[in-house]
């Protein structure tokens, strides 16, 4: 699966395979590549952070290790600020 998220703070392109998700960041907070386990069919990092690139970068260390549905229920989504 391919996802493209474009905001005024940057661009995030992700490629998800059966076991891994690859994230390519080009934003004001991060330029680079990150990897995480696939969480399908449960919400992933992008969904948990409300499709906000800055929140994804800020919370990456904590959320990139989420692997099991039992762990996912302990994470809540991060509300997006009003523009």
C-alpha cells in the first residue's frame, strides 16, 4: 500500500508491506527515512497522530514500536490543532 500525506509543514510518503512500513519524510522537523512494523488491520502511526506530520515525528519513538493489538488499545489518538 502507498500513502502520500502533503501538508504545509512537509510531505510524508509511506510504503507498507506485509511486515514493515517505510516512511519517507521531507518536512520542517525531519528529512529522512524511518521504518516500523506493520499494524494492519489496526490503526498505524499516521492514523494515531491524526494525519499530522509534526505529531508523527514528535511521537515516533513511542509509536514506531507498536506491534500488537493489545498494545494498540493503550494508545490514544493525538488531537490535531485547529488551523
